[in-house]
């Protein structure tokens, strides 16, 4: 149990005193960039999926006839 407490204490000390954190404004800006690109990428995937679905549906309609 003492090892676990020592680990948590050392980890907290490391995070507080030795880690360089990104400034809050930059973190917000980078988060916004990630959100925007995620939305754009998901819309692109949705578009390609929709087109492929229609192409495959049209192909099977053509083959069935």
C-alpha cells in the first residue's frame, strides 16, 4: 500500500513541477481545430459512404433485371 501512495505522490509532484503545460488559449484553439477537422472528415466519410451505397444499389438493380 505504501508503494501505491508513493507512486501517486511522485506522479502528482512530476505533473505539478516538471511538466510544461500548453497555455489555456492555445489548448482551446487546438481543440477547436480538432473539432472542425473531425466534423469535416466525418462529413466526407458520410458522403463517400452514401455515394458507394447508391452505386452498389444501382449495380444490383441492374444485375437483377
